[in-house]
C-alpha cells in the first residue's frame, strides 16, 4: 500500500479524531479543559509509540490553579539517527459568538465537512498531523530521525503559556528540532512563510476636570483626542497606505502597513448594566485609545514608533494646552522564512505531487506562534501549512473539509518521507 492510500484508508479515524477534539471545548479565555485535551491526545499517541510529556506552563501569563496552562509534547524516535520534524498545533479555541446553525462543540459531519468551534482553527490541522505521522510510521518503521507532535495552549491570546514557554524550556532548540510545521488553516495548497510585525500602544490625552455646564473652566481630553484622530486621518493613514511590501501577504489589503484603533475610552467610566441613573456633568480629564499597528519587513520598529511620536508632536504644536502620554503594550518583529529553506522546498514538492498544482507562498497579516519559535527558539526553518480555509477561522459555523484534511495529511506524510528517509 502506498503512503497516500494508507492515509485514505484512515479517513474514518481522521473524522473521529477531529470530532473528539472539537467536543472538548478548550475555550480561551479563560482556558478551559486544557488538561483533558492533552490527556486525550497523550493516550492516543502513546498507543502509536510516542513518548508523551504533559508540560504545565507554571507561572506563565494567565496560568493559575483554576486555569492551568497545559501543553503536550510527544516524540517518536526512528530506528536510526536523523533530523526531527515537529508539528505544532494550538489546542485552544476562541469564543463561540452568535449565528451558529450547528452545535459549536458537536463536531457534526455533513456533506464532507466537520463543523464546530476550532474545526478549521485548528483542531482539523492537529488531527491531520497525527494521522500523517501515524501513517508514515506504519509505512516506514525503520525511518531515520524523530517526529514530534505538540498541542499547545493560548495561541489565541499570545502563546505565552504555550509555545513561548516551551521555547524558553528548550523544546525548539535547533539541536533538538530541525523542521517545524504549524498546521494553521492556510489552505492546503499554500505555504505560509511568516507574518507581519505588530506594535500595540496606548495613547492618553490629558485635560482638567470641571463642571459640564462651564466647560471653559476645564480642559476637555476628548477634544484633544479628536485632534489626534484628525491628524491621523490627514497624515498618518495616507503615509501607511503608501508603504507597500515585497512580502506576499494575503489578503491583498494587508500588503501594506496598517493601523487599527482598537478602542477608545474617555471621561466617566462606563457603569454596570444595573446602574439606572444619569451621568454626572463633568469635563473629561482623560481619554485613551489603543492602537494596533502592523508593520513590514521593510520597516524598522524604531521608525514605526517615531512616526506616531511625530504626529503627536505636531498636534501639540497646534494646541497650547495639549498633553499626552504614550505607552508600549506589546510588540513582535515581522518574520519570514527563506523560500529555499529545507522545510519550504520539501512541502512545496509534496504539494505538487499530491495536489498536482504549484504551491503558493503567502505571509499572514497577523502573528501566530512562529514568532516564539523564531525569536526564543532561534529556529528559522519553520512554516505554517495546514488544511482549512483561513477566512472561516473565528466565524460562526466554522468547518473543515474531510478531503482537504486527507490531502494535507498526504502532503505532510510525503514531507516526512522526504526528510526522514
Ligand atoms: Zn489558529
């Protein structure tokens, strides 16, 4: 039996595995059932001969006794020395939201699609990598090197209790792992080389509180922020739109610098829903926005920050009482694996073989766990490749196609055959 027919014969198992994973509602936040999903996978992989470790990210961001951040790392060793191929999937899923016509944790199979929160992002990809590894091992019992499968926490909230923690513990050191594939839903014929950079910051304008009937006695922080937003429209957004990148970012709208105003708050705090009274009359003395700036390989983060500083300074020059503060919240450098890296070339050839089509190279608009593997693990030979349609992630009625998973499992198994024979 060839490797691809071996995979096709495991279709029922693949469906069941995907459904079982969806039926464990690993919602993040707050981080539910992480231990359950790691134990479920651990039991399965031990049966196939993997050595399984459950690792709690003790003390990491969001880890607590109530919501411990559990991760699974499973390693299968071949008969001879060789390289290690690691498949990393996150096991957490985002909130359900409204608008579902199927049960979000039911794992319903209908017309070749499996439905549920996390079906495409990314329990389908996780199940696919398990089936690919098991089929490869069954067909090549004397292979060289090692295969690792990890299921990690908190990708949806930054990955600090997941891949970042494991990378700090040495799990992604290049002397232990040589090739990393992250089966995020990027479509079965695309190879994702990396992602843009991100900088989050909070900008606060300050004023002076006074009675709302005599606003001239105070200084309105919301009006100051209005001036900031105006300046942003007039100068910053056009500047960002003019910066195009050579990175193959999809969708096309993200092939430039972007900025999102994530939130705005000014004046009195929002009251709880059970408060039935009116607001009091005050001039707001504080207004805050959070900005989410995505930047390109061609940009330097110092330059990215100084553009915003320059914009604020030009507002200040025009408004005598204008005072502001700016605070960094979070930043990640852009990353992009070389197109001729071994894992890229191998997966590219496997896509051509299985799907009979040219693989497309893409870059993700947002970051994912590759950032930690690159920055903390210092491992550059890393891509995202997996089944599922990117646009369905985080949507109601999220689904993953069974045939897409079978095809992707074929690509992954051929990749193992090429790298570990
Ligand atoms: Zn994901």
